[in-house]
């Protein structure tokens, strides 16, 4: 039980990230929140328009295209359903992030 609680505790929330940014930069939480929200907005907008965002060493945010396919209805496994083609966001970690995790 304690192992599960340990991993849940280790998840950083957006609020905690804002607090860490404010502390590291020596600025207000409001300014840190504005920065983080703008950062997320810019990446989301670029990826939504089909443009990759590369952050050297950290990773690349991009769009992947998923082809249309036939699936199975989980509530009725004998029923086949058509899943339409769609665009999905993807993230490929950079070398510095990979080294830090290892």
C-alpha cells in the first residue's frame, strides 16, 4: 500500500509546477501561471495547426495521423464499429530528458 501512495505523491500538479517556477525565477505565482499558460497555449496552437515544436534536449511535440480502422464495440463484442481517421498529438522525448530519466 505504501508503494502505491509513494507514486501518487510523486505526481506534480500544474499548481505545484507554477509554485516551483515562481520560486526558481523569484517572481509571483501569477506571473509564473501566466508564463506556463502561455507556454501551453503556444505549443497547443502550433501542434493543432500541424507544426512540430522542438525544444532542444527536452523533446518534440508533433501531430500523428491515425488511419481509419474497424474496431469492436466493448459492450457488444460481436458488433464491429468504424473508427474514423484522426489526428492525435504525440511527444518524442529528447536526449537530455532520456538521460535524466535513466
